[in-house]
C-alpha cells in the first residue's frame, strides 16, 4: 500500500463542486478526495516540528508552534482570536511589519451557515478559504472594512444579535438547513445600523462599506455523515484511521470517528492509503 511520511499542515481547500482537498505531507500534497471510500491510516511518529521556525518540539501550541514562537510571533497573539483587542496603534505589536502586511489590510465581515447562522471576519484575500475551513455550506460577504481591528469591532456589534462560533459537532452531522442569507443580512444591518455609524464617525465614512454580493453555496465530498461524532487526538491515539467517508472543513470523517487535521500542524505522520 502507498505510504507518505512527513510533517503535515492544514489541508489546502479549493472551491469546487465538491470542495477539493490536498493534504501537505512533507513536500508532497496528497489529493484527499481520491481517498474517500477507501481505508486510510494516519500514524503519528511522535515528532513535531514547529510550523513557525521548524525546530523539533515536544509540545505544540496554537496549532503547531513551539513555545518560543507561540510567545514571540504576532500571529499567535490573543488579538488574532479577538481582533477588537488589537494594540498595533499603541506600538506594542509583537511584529509590526507582520501586522502591516496581515492586519492593517482590507478585511471582510461575512455571514455563514455551517451549523446555523454565524457572523465572521477574514482578510479579503482569504475568501473563500476561510469559509471552506469552517465547513460552511453557504456564505455571504456583507461588509468591507479597512483593517482587522475595525472588522473585530464590527463583529462585536453583530455578536449582540447573531452567533460568532460554529458548532463543529452539528456541522459534521450533516448539511445545514439552507438559509436566506440576503434576508438575514438586511435584518441584521438594520439592527446594527447605529453601531456601524459610530465606527464610521470614529474611523471615517469609508471605514465600513456595505457589499452587494451573492450567496456562495458550497458542497463537500462526504459520502456518509456520522450519527454520533467522536473525535480523535494524536496525542492520545497515535494511530487513527478507518474507512474514509468524507471531508468537511478541516475534518476527516472516518467510520470510526473524526479528526481535525488543522489542530495538528507540524506533526509528523505516516499516511497509509
């Protein structure tokens, strides 16, 4: 049986019908859609290389970083998860140049339907990748903003009326019921109008701009969804596998359970197909 050995990164997802996935294993990108319907085994060798600096580390932090990188890199700072806490303007960003290239650039506020309606934000150049990684079956960009900080402030305003998290267990149990996202957008924009006006007063009239986009519908390569979702963890179960029933988000769906490969960036795996 073919085997592939190397440190993995999150799956590369391409918008297609269905979404096309490739898993980086070392320098090779393994086409994953071709493996659906077959038995696949993933064996963790016990070695982790930091996705930031490449050094060997005994423990992974923040999906693949060694501890020094976790405490040093701007992409591991708490403001990445909560961008409304951005401190770039205060001159205390861990890596100002990285912040300029990744945070002080246009972002998009969007609505998505994965396990139900949610609001989210992403860099303009991460559309539609962000939606694919979350397992969204529908997505609709609703606002363009000038920076990650501003998108975080906008998201906080929306969170008073709509969720900002995906229920990953529900997402993996089947396709979400289709929603009228334009109607939901219009309803939400009416509710948050005063809050968005406050952001425009603070940052300028062009800081928050409505987008007139169409809903993007997304299908995933899944032959069978699990009735009960149980997840694997390489740190507890070094050998994972079974009949690969599908892929959604960053999850492999086996007949034996599911595993979120994004969580294990930098882990050295032997993939047996």
